[in-house]
C-alpha cells in the first residue's frame, strides 16, 4: 500500500469543469466524478430534483502527499470564487 492524500470536492455541477481543468493542469487526470449529488450546506439545499440546475458534483482524487500544498494552492482560488467543499484526509492506495 502507498500513503496518499484523499481530496474530496463537492462543487456546483455548472462549475465542476473548472475544478477538473485545474486538476488536469497539475497532471491529476485519474479521479472519480459523480454528478447529480445533493445535500444541504451554506447555500441551503442543493439538488435532489431531477429538473434542478443546481445539482452538485462529487470529485475524488488521490494525491501524493508531497504535492498536496501545490494542489490546494490551485484549488483554493476556485473555492473562494465559486464556493464548494474541499476535504483532505490521509488514505492508503491499494494496487492490485
């Protein structure tokens, strides 16, 4: 197993491409993206309505611990600009 940092993002679906582009520019092209999630946060309820234009998207990416500061420097301006949630935790990657 390899130690990694797990980044979880929950952002409005309409701006998710900007976050994915930021990850791409850092060479972090391996991720899981789940559109159409819903919940409640600072801006009230989001999603849950099949006709909603305010759904959220969940993005999960594993990052080498040595790169976490670089990645967060890239994501922080987007989070400050358009909002969203970003969680960072320790994890271990298992290769088969």
